[in-house]
C-alpha cells in the first residue's frame, strides 16, 4: 500500500528562496514514503489534484496578499474535500493584521498597534493616533514582506495613510528603533517543538529586514522570555497549526510580537539540518 499524496502549494513564479523552502520539504516527505510535489495554488489544471491528494500544505503562496479574497476562497474550496494545513480558520484570521490588536487584547506583548478602517475620513496622524509620538510606521493591514510600509514623522505620513485607507484597512505603529541595531528575531515552531531561530537585520539606514530589501540573517539562540512570548502568541491561534513563525522585536528592552506568521512563513529551512524532516513529520502527523 502506497504512502500519502501531499501537494505543497506555492506560486506560479519560482525563486531561489521558494526552492530553498520547498525542495527540502518534498525530499523529506519522499523519504518518509509520501508522494509529494509542488503546485501553484492558483493553477487551474491542479484543481482535480487538490481533491485527490491526502493532504495539501500551504507553503510558499507568497503572492496571496494581493488577492486575499481569491486565496481564502481557494483555501475553503480545498479544505472542503482535502485536509489543508494550516487550516482555513487560521489562514483567514492570520491574513489580516487586526490579529495584532486581538493579541494585545489577550495580554500578549505586541508592538502597539492602531487599526484604521478602510474608508476612514482623512485626518492627521497626530489626531487619529495621538499616543504615537516621534517616528511611526503606516502599512496595509493585508500585506506581506513589508509591501506598502512607510516610516517617518507623523505629518510626513498623513498622505500615505490617507492613500492606504482609501483602498483598505491600515495599521499605525510606533517605529521600533531597536530594529536598526538589534534587528528582528524569528522563532520557528515545527509540530510541537521550537526548531531554530534567526535574527534578521535591515540594510544600513533601513527598517525592513526582509532579504528583498537588503536584509541579512544570523543564527539566534532564543531566550526563555522570547519563547514565553512566542508561546503566548501562538496560543491565540483559532486552531492548531503544524508550523509557525513568530517575529519578535525589543521595545523598552522586552521582546514583543511584530508578526505571527501562520500562513506561508519562510521557515529558513536552510539554517537547520533537521528542520525539513521536522516539518515533514509535523505535516504527516496531521493525517
């Protein structure tokens, strides 16, 4: 009797980064007796394949944020006939950054966040968010990889915020100044275990740590407090997940959540020799 068929969902456009995430996972699944392959999540000719698979794993669907409604409909459609990891309830919740406000309400340490609803009447940042003084960041509430993010003093960003809320919900946060020197920490959880962690630094003079923006990586050993905060954030997920990434920064010397990535996080598998196997085991354990 053959092993399970697992489809790894990605995008039509492959890259060195997506291959670094998907190839080790497919190899690890194959080693464990599964039949595994990568398919673009929006490939029309893959529709029949989703229902025939034993499991569909959302992995490098890195273009979903520009087509959120379509992506959520795809996830619901797949899950109607095939187990989907992570589950649709998690995908919907995590695809809109209002979850940061919900984490804060639950007592999780989070970068202070104000949600400005789409269609809000334009007003100066000093009026709508008087609690944020100095440099601030405004960004879309549905986005990834730093797309659409702007940083500056309040008056400099009034126009940017007005443009964002004209088309969707937006977030306003104080600029986390520690990022320039200390970077941002990403803790990777695979199954029931914290696997590895990286520290992501921005390019000189920047504030975005993604490699697309010139950021660089270094290995990191999580502190007990970082793990505690990450656990608290993950506990707020609406359903159990097979994989997660929790991004932390320091505010007043304490780790706080910048992002909780439960949909298609880059897991930096290349930074840990055991990570691909752990990810494969975590996925197969959901069957």
